[in-house]
C-alpha cells in the first residue's frame, strides 16, 4: 500500500474531509482538529501499515513517523476543495523584546536573503565585464558594452520590484498587486513627469522628486501598507466583487500614500542607514573593518549578521561600491579557511581532519558555516587563530581602502567583485589581504593547536590521538561498516534528565517512536546531539531530526504540543539538508513564551530507530549541554540505515 492510499484510509477513518476543521503536523504526527470526534475509528487507523499509533484528545493525532510530511501532503491533496470549518483558536504567545527581535530578524532574512542570488549574479556579471574592458577585449564606449552592461544594471534598477515580491511573499499579500503598486515608482511615464522642469502636482499638491531606482525601503513600506489594506477591504467587501474591488481599493489607498509619504520616507530611511554605515567606516577607518572582521564569527553563529544586509545593499545602490561589511567578510572568510587547514594539519583524529579539510575549502569559496560550526567555534585555539587572521587581514584591507563592487560572500570564486575599473590596485590589495588572513590564521593555528584541548574531540570522546589508528584499515571500509558500532549522543540542552515514561504524551511515554530521555531545560539553546544531516526541520521550528552517517536517527522535540505556536518562540540556525556537527547550535527557543502559552517546555530526545542497538542512559540527574547523554552500542549499518 502506498502513501496516497494510506492517506485516503486515514482521512476516511477520522470522518472524512467534511469532518476535518484543521490539519497540522509536527515531526511525527498528523494532528487533526475535528468537528466531531465520534466518527473516529481508532482500531481501523491503527491497522493501517504506516500508522504507528493514535492519540485521542483535543486533537486526534495519527503517528506516522519520519514520513509525516509526505502523509500530510497526501491528506491535504485529498482535502483540497473540501469545505472546512474555521481552525481552532490557538493560544496566544505574549510579545516580548526577544520575540519582537526574532520576528524582525525573520522578516529581514525572508525579504533580503532570497534576492541575494539575483544581485550577486548581477554584481559578478558586471565585474567580469569591467575586467574584459580592462584587458582590451571590449571597448567601454561601444554599444556592445552598453548593451551587455544593461543586463546587470537592470537588476539593480528594478531592485524595488524584487523586494516587493519577497515582501509580499513573506506577508502573504497578492504578489501581482504588490508588484503593480511598487511599479508606479519606476514607471517611465511617472518618473519623467515628476522630474520635468517645474515638477508635477496632484490637485495642487507637489509630488516629491525621488529617484527610486535600487531603493529597497520604499518598496517594503508600500507592501506593508498593502498588507493592511488588502485585509481590510477583503473583510468588508461582498465576495462576488472581491476579484476586482479589493485590488482597486488597494491601488487607491497605496498609490497616493506611497508617492507622497511612504516612498520619500522609505528613501530617507535607506539614505540614513547607508549614511550611518558610511560615516562609521569613515570615522573609525581601518579599525572598524578589523573590528567587524573579528566579531563576524560570533554574529554569524547567532544569525545577527543578517541585519547588515539592508544597509549594505542600500550603500551599494547609492555609491556603487561597499567597503565595510563585504570587505570585512573577506578577512573573516579567509581566516576561517586558514584556521581550518591548520587544524587539519595538526590533529591526529581522522574524523576531525576530514571535517576541517572540507570546511576549509568551503570557507575559501565564501561559505563559512561548516568551518564555524564544525571546527572553530567548538575549539578555542582554532577560534583564536581565526581572530588573529581576521584582525590582521581586516586591518590591511581597511588601511588600503579596498572596495567591493558586488554583493556576494567574498571568496575565490567571487574574487572578481574586487575589480575596480579606475583603480587596478584595489584587486591587488584584496589579494594581498587574502594572503595575509590565510597565512596568519594558518600559522597561529598550527602553533596553538592541541588535540588534548579540543572541544570537538571531547564531545566525540576521542581526545586520544590514536582513537582512529584503525585508519590503515580504511581500504576495507565495507567490512568495517558491517561490524557493530557505538555512538555517544550528547545532550542538546542543559537541564534535568527525566524518563520518557513520565511524560503525559503517550507518543513519547510509550516508546512508540523509540527509546530516549527527556530534559526539563534550564535555558532555550538547543545544539545538535549528533553529527549528521538534518533530515527534518518543520516550518513550526519546534523539532529537528538528524541522521548520522551510520544511519541512526535522533529526534529533538522542544516542548509539548508546541507545534500550535507556529514557530513564534523559535529561531533556527540550520536548514533541512544541512550537515551539522555535535554541539553545533541548531535552535533557540523562548522558554518563557512557551510557558506563557500554557505549554510544557520539557524536551524529549528520541533515537527513532534503535532496533538492534542497545541504548544506555541515566535519569534523575542534571546534564550540561554537550555532555554525554545516551550511549548506543551494537549498532550495525545496512543499505537502509541502522538495524
């Protein structure tokens, strides 16, 4: 039986589509809010091959395990077109400073991160064109150059439309209407009218003259106003005429407000941010670049580098170049690479060496997360090497006034971003800064590194340099993988360890999902309990599943029934499909907000597939984050994972 047919049976045995008021899912369960619980056939549900169990309560929960998303989509497909009642009222999470900050950061990331590929590609395109002209391959005064340059220039000229689209997507606003509202600011007929001699006026009111090309804040504010207007007119309108009435009224409200108020105000905000960044750099000079390069590892580790994107984009659009954040990023990226390679040279642990080599090459090409989370943040000696390389490289780049001309993470593949048609030395100084950062971080790392002082190896329980002396047998890896293995699962949170059986949720307490323990957390920081691949990370952000290279699957479920909070108290630092290392931060949870919503913060840690493996753990004790929590022995790997 396939998932589609099983989904049909599940839907049938909960009373059919008409009985389902709302459907949600968490990491393992379909959560049905039903109009009437009496039609539920629990025995029939449990007889479905893919159903692991059923929990009755305020919601009817059907446990289907790790393939829950596939079941959810199949059920929703069957429900499409069926009438549903209003969703049950969800508990409200109180607004706190932390939650507001989290929401603002999430909004910034959702709006700006999706447009980075477009503007990064355009920036590199333009820098390569400048290089071609410098080499004499094309005449800068020719029509050919102008026509080719129009490709990247168009991306920045219509940047407000890109931002309008991503903002509308984030706010769930009608995207064509959002694009139409913002397009007015760029429409040649409008811009030529307001910029003519004497300007233009609407019923005697002068229209502000503003150049909106490459501006982002006017578009964001316009779509925010559209969000409110669309909801208001949708609520107070007759359904048969909403198709044209709601967009019409939105245009009538948003267009004049944007032209006279929101647009100019947004332009001033962008100009203010760009000016602050520009003036800060001008005031402190190379010290500012070196300082930012040094603190970037800590900003990136908690996602706080993202707020630097809007002013960076605005600065690039305003001045055509940027010499602070992106320049400092080059120093940091290369320092991460140098420190990682130093660890690879000095460590005697084969696992850490392989991780460090991979992370080092990744950082060379501008992607530092593998190095940060896998090597440097966990090892203070490696982190010192990063700081040394970042500061020295950042100082040199700042002193030589290196500029960037494309918004992309600096690295070998994107190094053309430093090409300046008017100053060939800009590229040379950037290259020298790269060499300085790599050399200093590598030398300091080689000198300082000690396996015995490695946080990573302590977590792995492999501080002995000979822990992997069996590498000589690597040629016979297939034979080795067939032998029983052991795995230490570290505690993802700090707090008191309790038995799963003590939980009120039968899904966890009965061991339906697997063996494990629960933690009553002392704070909301969650780290990866094992090294592996993130196989499950839901939109609600309350649970994460990680699969090790040996096929062991570990689930961390933060709080009970926290799926109903729809991600509000959670901030994730990884994405599904990412490679993570044990001890790497993956989620931050606002425990106060969870408790204020009337939900329990206790967090189960479950080994989903322990069959054939022996799990050992102690309860009734306090455990520190990153300390040993569960020991698995006699693990055997098959083509399908662990048995």
